[in-house]
C-alpha cells in the first residue's frame, strides 16, 4: 500500500469507543463507504460498584484501561488516526467519575466525553431512523424506539418514519432489581407493588407530546434497542434463534412464566448469564409497562447502539453523509415551547430573525453549524418562563431549559442555551457576573455572542405585533446596519432596539444600527 493510500485510509476511517457500566465497545468504520471495518466488545461489570457504592473500584478502572489500551492498539494496526472516547451517563454519575476520566487518560491518552441521557437516545436511535428514511415509501405507522440501559430508559416516537418526540426516564433494570429485593422482604405482593413503582416513574410519558399523539388508540410496534440479554432469553423461550420479533400476547405469556421461574430454570433452560438473572424480571416488567403505555402489538429487536450513531454523526461532520438528525432537537424544542404555551407567531418570527442575523454576522462571530443550532433552540424557548410568571420570566426560562429533556443536547449545551435565554431580556452577562462565573471562559464568550444576537432579534418584535416581516444586514467598518422593511410606526421598536443593542457592542465591538425602509403595497 502506497503512502498516499495510507493517508487516504487514515482520513476515511473513524473509531468510536464507548465505555458504559457493562463494558467497553469499539467500532471502526470507513466513513466514505459506511462499511464496518472492526467491531469489538469487552464485557466488564461496573454496574455493581456504581449502583451499590456509587464509586468504581480501582481494580475495575484498571480493567477498563487495559481494554482501552488494546483498542488503541487495534486502531493503530488499522492506521486509524481519528478516534474518540465517550462515556455513558450512568458511568458519569459515579462519585469518582473525575478520577475514572483521569486514570483512563493517563493510561491511554484518551480524553473521555460524558454523554447525557438525551445524547444517548439521540445516537442510539440513528441506525433505525436511517432505515425509516430509506424506506419512506412504506407506511410504518406509529413506532416507538425503546432504549433500556442499566439505569435509564428512553422512549422515542416516530409516525410513518417522522420523528415526533422523545422522553427519558431515570429508571432501569438495576435500580428496579434493588427495589425488588427489598420489596420481597417486606411486601406480600412484591410484583404488584413493583408495577406501581414502575408506573410512578413513567407517569410523565405523555409530557411534551403533541396533543394529537397523546393516548392515540392506533396499534403500534416497539423496537427494543441493544437489549441483547432479553433478545437471547426470548429466542431460547420460543426455541427460535433467528427470532427478530415477538407479538405482545406471546411476550405476556413469557413474562407470566418468568415471574414464578427459579434462577436455576433461567440459567439452565433459557441460558441466562448468572450475573444477569436478577435483572431479567425487572427489565421484563419495565418492557411490559412500556407496551401498555404505547399500545404496542408487536415487539422487534435491534442491535442499534450508541456507537453507530456516533459514527454517523462524525460522517455528517466531515461531509461524508447528509444524514443529519439535528431536526429532532429542533422538533423537541418546539414541543417544549408548545407545552409551556409559548406564543408561536412571535416565537417563529424571532427565531427567523435570529437565524438570519447569525448567518449574516458569521464574519464577526466565526461560529459553526452546532452553535447555530444552540441559538435556534434558545430562540424557540426564550419565552417559556412566561408560563411561570411574566415578571423576570427570563430567570424562569433558564430554569425550565436547564431541567428539560431535549434529545441530542449535552448537559453543557443545555446550560449554554439556558444562559442565552436568561440574557435575552433586560439583564446581561456583564451585569450578572456572579451567576456567569460558573461557566468556562470559552462558553462565556459563546453565550455573549449568541445572547447579543437573540436580544436584537427579540427587540424587532418586542410588542408582539409583527410590524417587521423582513430584515437585511450590512457589516460596516464601525457598525452593523440592520435594515428593517415596514411601513408601520417603529418608534417603540427603535427605543427597545437602542436599549438591547448596547450589549451587542460589548460582545462584538461594533454598534448595531437600525434603519427602516418602506415596503411597496
């Protein structure tokens, strides 16, 4: 192989490494052809430490580091130069997560990036989302993608292949198993109590859904993502090792049998790994409740995992793919705005103005497409705080955004969006330094740039009368001229604009100037 072929291969190949509470996984893919080059999984049980002691023992961290060192060697053998390490949300909750990250970096040179629950769902769903897109002429009906990890459950809804909504719950089989153990010692009907417990955790299932989809009676189907032990159990129970789906009635019969089954039966007859035995019933009960909530009539199994989505995301970033799923993040933001009764006409106009300003001001801010998404979400959600109260609504907006579940966003990104929403109104970061100081210097600069744009966009429709329908932007030596097209009296808009534009000068070093041009009828 020539030197140039080696260089070309190194550019096209990408390695995604994921460490979670059940072990580590490596996926190497040719981004141009989307062909899998290598997939390696190493099982290491970290869940006992995390859920019992909330701390991962040094010996276990050493095993992870050893496995990752082997992965790095595989990457080097293939000549892969572009690779990254991610960690699951559950693992990031360990009280020594910083120690884990530091140890892994010292042993492997890999810097871990922790995923949020929303990001995990976003990446886990992508393989199946692509299959829906590829077969868009086929009517899929209502489909739910259900991702169950040790401590979390995500439920994402599609209607005829189109993303509708996604919800995450801090509920997984390990947490349920712990509670089941204590319940069996104190409750005569432990299964009934456990079902009530699961219900209580899933009671926000319809939150944020469009009204037309809430409790829709049409039959649906669910895809279980990455639940290999359950798929294996069902295959052995049905005596069909090629099984990829099961109808709900057969699944209900299986659950009824497992409720009274002995551990010995699970291990010997259904070939359940001994370590997984305590988790089987909790996961089955959780799936059964999801079936009831979604009105599912069929269950399908999928091996689609987080690393597959991470690879797709890298292909999009490097221009090898156009399968970008950020529209799901935008849809969730709109769902959230609707849930909090944000007035849609003002919301959409401010968002349109903000996007136009962002695009035209790129020579000044030098920000990329991801920052554009953050501004778009902030524009959609900047007024959600009005639901709590109009007085200082921007503070309520910040709180709601920080504590909301928006698919595809990291915890840091959610904090940035919340801060941009906080500073869209009267208060600015420079006037609120004590609150602002908890954020890194790089993100403070980003928040300032985005908030300055949103303040201008919001000022152009501050009275909610939509007097301005169109704007244009011109960058001058000492100013940015924003020309608005309107025949209305804009005295109020000029006053608000002059007030809100002061922070733009702080952030960009240029004065924002408002000019009006009439529109021919």
